[in-house]
């Protein structure tokens, strides 16, 4: 059991892969937050990302689960650390 944004799981609910559990706490409103360093010490890339987050395009991307790289093709980097005795 886990909370999920409705627009992201609604196709799976329609296919009955997931079920909605009614509780006194659901549904609930949610807000996205981004926490970054102060302007004097953060990178220009962070400033660009914060600017992008405020655009309608960012909202469309967050609300479109089918856009972008499909999860089956996403390969996060793997870091290996060798420890000697």
C-alpha cells in the first residue's frame, strides 16, 4: 500500500491492476517542493532547472506518465566500491 498521484495510476486502476483503498485520510491534496542551496552557492544548472520547474511545460511533463524514457529502458548508473581488508 502506498500513496500515488491519481493521474499517474488511473490507467492501472482502470485495468484493475491497482485498487483504491478508501480511508479517512484520502484523497488528500499534495504540493511539490524543491529544496536547493541559496542563490550565491548553487550551480547555474540548478537555476535553469528551477526556472524550468515554473513553466507550463514542466507541469505537462509531470502529468504525462507516458512521456520520456520508458521505465524498461531507464538504466541508472551503477557505482561499485571495492573495500580491501
